C-alpha cells in the first residue's frame, strides 16, 4: 500500500472516542454524544481494523483467518453487518459515498448471517446514553453526618421527625442542617 487512504476502506472516527477492551468486549465512549457503545468480539475486531487503508475484504480475510469455523463468504457478511452497525452508531466515518453494495447485496448478507445460526458471532453494538456528570451524582438521600459528604445544593439535614440526617435540598442556614 502507498499509505493513501482507500476510498472504500472504513475509518474509525478520529475525534472524541475513548476505547477500552474489557475481556472479549470493546467499550467505546463518544464524548460528543455522551453515548457508550459495547461491542462484542466480532464488532470490536472489525473496528480495530478500520484504519482507512484496510478494505472490508481484507478485514473479512483477517476475520476468517482468526475464526476459521466459517467460510470466507460468511466472514465477508459478518464484516458488512458490523460496518453497518458501527456506521449507525457513528463510530466510523460515513461510508455512504464509498459503499457500492446495493440493497439486494445487503439483504443477501443478512440472510447469510441468519442462515449461519452463529448468533454469538453476529456483530453486536449495544449503545446507551451516559448521564452528564451533574446527573450522575448520587449524593442526595444518602445518610450523612456532615455536609462535607453531600452535594453543595443538598447539605446534610434532618427532616422533621427523621433520623438519621440525609443529604437533601436545603441550606446550611437551616438549623436542621449540619455543617
């Protein structure tokens, strides 16, 4: 290869992604959208090879070499499904201009995947939205002994008739709130 990106080779998005491998899965956090994506082994394998130079056919060949329990055509179908799902999750750059496969080819790939009966190998990308840092704070309604362990807007206060005190909306000027 001469180092120039191939127009048909998929490329992982360059900005705003944090990737970690946990066992056989790859976790990708998109800082721009605050979405976390959990990729199974096949989808993670494909994403790792989306360098803008490796074609889908080359990725399929590498997948077949690694998982020899299915045919090369099956590996190509798995790679195409993985690329579709990675694209839908916005983890790879838009391939629409470079994608030369038609709807009938995609349909036959999906039929091939279904016929394989290899659900554990089907590329899987699960996505969820992560809460913003302010939403993720869990200091409210916790038992407390001092306001230093609580959020600023939820000091350690006793509600009327309630013991022990908990982190709750209030003000340190309230006599029921602890410093």
